[in-house]
C-alpha cells in the first residue's frame, strides 16, 4: 500500500452534507489508512469517508494491469446473480445507459426507477429498478447491498468508490434480465483509461486480500453497538439514524451539531454536520474496532464536557467556518 496526501477527489463526499465536508486535502502532510497528519503537526482520525477513502482509507492500492474484458469479469464476480455489461468514465454517464437498457427490457410502458441504495430498500415493488451503489459498495458486509432487497434491482450502477475517488462507472445487470433482453441490447459506453481500470482492479484485489468485506459485517455491528451506548449515556442525543456503516446523530433542541463537529476536530476526530443539525459519522471500511472506540469515546467525552487530554487544535476548515 502507498500513502500520500490525497488528491482533490479525496474531499468529494457522497452526500450533500452542508458543513460535513472538511475539504482538508491541501492541509494534509501525510496520510495512512484512516489517520491524517495536518500541517499543524497534529494527527486526526478521519471518520467521514469520501469516495476516495470509503474502502481503503487513504491507502492507495498498487494498480493491477488488466484489460476491459478482464475487469468486467472481475466486477461480474461481485455478486453471482449479476453480470457487468458496460464500463464508462463516470457513474453519471452510466445512468442514461441504464435507463436505455431498462426501456429495452421493460416492455410494460412503466419508466425505470433510479434509487440510491444508501437510502435503504425502497417500498415500491414492480417495474424496472436501477440501484446506485457508490456510497454502499463493499460497506454492508457484502460487495453489494441491493441484491438482498425483496425486490432485487435489474440494474446496478457503480461509481468512483471502486476507483479510489477517480472518475469511473460500471453497469451490472441481473443475469435474468440479460437473458430476457440479450437479443435487443445495444450498449454504447465510453472507453476507460487503462490506468483507471488497473486502479479499480487493484482496489478490488486489495479489499479482498485484506478480507475487508468480511470485516465489515462485524465492524458495522460493533459501530452501531458503540453508538447506541453513547446515545444511552448522553441525554442531548434525540436519535441516531443508521445507514450502511454510517450514523446521523440528531440532537435535542439547544445542542449544535456544528459546534460539536468543531470540538471533536479539536480532539483529533473528523466528522461532519448537515444542514438539519445532524452529526454525520461515516468511517472508512478499513477502520479498526479500536478506532470505533475512539469515535464513540471522544463523542461521549465532548458531550459530557470531559477535559481534553491533548492540546486543542482543529483543522483550518473548522477554523474558517467558525470565523
């Protein structure tokens, strides 16, 4: 694994979190896994994953040279019921292609539904479903979360998370849908640079070599247990909404998520805050259980007013927001 200060892509976050993004790339001197060292000399635990860090943290996998057919075979192995049918330079470019395929295989006049898998299983049943799996890829205890839905999606769009934050898109299609529409399928997608394909292959190989998918099953359970323990100990917390290895902490009136975000940063923990006064915690898949203890412990300490054990030093982004 290589580790360096991240590129700009490392600061692009999945959601429109408002105050969530730290935009810290230009402040990082060095980074390894889930830990970054800022220009102020202090170390921080990054618990706000971006597409660049969601799987392997800040570690950069060694590229694995592969051609288009080989990479499509690799991605077809992410789930036995799905086959990779196209690669492109971005998930945004892949969605229109998915819609065209949906129109071809649908045949019932009902338009396709595009859903973000991070929002959870949709309530509707029937019709063609296109699931977007970028925020969720590899973070649910399986490579893909949407095939576990009662009504499985026909098409799945993958994005830049598989390319460590670089522009990339892939389209998976259920094998039953491939069989149903194989004679009519005409898929046209842009060519993907060889370096990006090698990076995607390297990410998949590295995640599997480290057994992070299996690790994620236990990590998500432990994360929810520790966060629930914090809620039980802190009356200021009204509720915690859990996602795929993520939590949005909602507070009682009078508690500011933005102020808590800064206090946590001062103690070496990077999290986010959204525009609805929720604290956003989204650790990378490569986070260790001991680091989950740090997340929950620091949050509990701040909410209970426990004195800090280190010199208070927040990142420049928090300082700018406070000024």
